[in-house]
């Protein structure tokens, strides 16, 4: 069955009680059980699980092609649970271009948990091999990447990194938020765990917060991750689960439109004199273009602009936009832009001249016109 069909129908079975086609929302925090804790309906308490959350998890597993999925209150909560599932003495190798919250977690929290962290450029396979530690020295080892990356839009060769990681006995975790399963199939080419901020494209409407982990194999991680979510409390609410499930229905067609419009903008801006560079993997000039072309169906709705004049030039352009809003986050129907270094704060590694653009579903001509007038 094709992905476009799977996203429409996964988790969308008619409600057995009423026949409703739209999935119901079960808002109850508690469920009837027997006098000795028997679970005739399969549920006990909302923190342990609920029917709406289960529907979403079954849908995400089907859409991503994994054996199991777990949803969380945010993407950061999902990623943190993955790190908390590691034993003391573990070693995590992070890609050098990493979502800033996970950089902060690596710096501030992993040492408290007895977990070592290294940073390498995963495009350099020799550097990755050198960073991996012998199995006798660590209790567990994880390679953690993103592709495309946030905010530099770098590309990681998924299959190549997976081969190196697995040769060393390491687990490969990939943040697939920018590409989504509509454009990239990480579990099919070597990834063990895919992380998503469902707040972004999977929700798709800038009105829900959530996260997810999709596992290629249910064991050995599922039980540990579910235990962490239950007892540390980063659970997804039923309503947010329902909103993400609703967003999945239109994911495939939305990603086609996001990608087509982003490519049109990248081409239109690439030669503008006020632009130092357009960082978008759909451009042949992008250093990761050939790898992206091989592992992606299309190139996504995110691009970054390096603007002439450094920080001042970038902020000035952002301030002159009329249609595109200055706002954090991405993946909604409206286009958003932000000066990423300002949003991330003093510890940011984003270049001072960089504007990150989430391309929405507006007509490309209108977006191009707004950017051109702002560039002057």
C-alpha cells in the first residue's frame, strides 16, 4: 500500500461503538477496572495509556514502517526519554549540527546521568569510526543524527552512518522532523529509532505540541521507554494525540506542496545580491544534494538564508517582511521566519547572518514577492 493511502487510513478505523468515521477523543483520566485491578477494557489510568494515544501510536508505526511507536508531550521529551533509557556508562555521539535543546541536554544533564557525549560531523565517516568506543569500554553506545539538520540544512548519508554504527554495535537514532516519513524512510535504510517533534509537520497546523519515537524493532527498547514515560510523566494528552492524528491525514499532500514551494523560493533567491547563500538540499549547489536526492522523495519545506551584512543585515530583512511572520517553530500552513541565533540565545551555534525559513502553503509567487521586497 502506498504512503498516501496509509496516512489517510492508519489509526482511522471507524469507532466500534458508534461507527463514527472521525476518530473519537477519549478525555477520561481514569477507566473502570475490576476489584482486584483487572482491566476489562485494557486501560487503567491516563498516564499509563489511553485509547486516543494508542490510535496515534499505531498510526505512526504504520506510517513510519516500524514495529512500535510511543508518543510524548513534546519532541524534546521524546528525545530525552531515549537518552534516559541508556545505562550509566553509556556513550552518545551527536552530530555536530544538532537541535539546540539536545546540545543543552548533552552539556548539562548527561554528565549527571553518568553518560558521556561526543560531537562529530557524521558526514565524515572516518571521524565517526574514530569517535566510537570499543564495546568493552561502554555499557551502551548511540549515534544520534539529524537530516536535514536544524538550522543549517545539512545532509547526513543515513545508510552509510548506519553501517558504521552497526559495525560497532551502536544504536542509530535519527531526528526525522524536517523530512517526515512522507519524504524520507529512515527505518528502511538502517536507522533503529526515529524521533519526531509532532508539533511540526505531523501536526501541521501550529496548534499542538507533541513528540514521538518510532522503533524499527519493538525490542529491546519499547518496555524501557514506556516505563520512563509512565513514571517520569512526559505523556501526550488525548486531545493533542487526536490533533496529531488529524494532521497525519493530510501529511503526504502537504509535504508535496511545502517542498515544491520551498524549491521555487530557493531558486528565486539563490542569485540575489543580498543573499550570501541559500541552504537548501534541493539546489544542485548544495554539498549534500546528491545524497538527499538518493534518500528523499523531495527536499522538504525548510531552507536557511545567509544574508549579506551579518547579523544586522539578517535582522533588517526579517523586520521588513509583511506576509511572512517572525516566529519560532515550523511545519504549519503559514510561512514563518526567524533569526535563529537570537531565538536560541547566547549558547547558539547558528551563524549570525542566518535566517531560518519554514515555507508554508501560500502561493510561491506571494512569498517570493515578500522576500524580494524585504531584501531590497
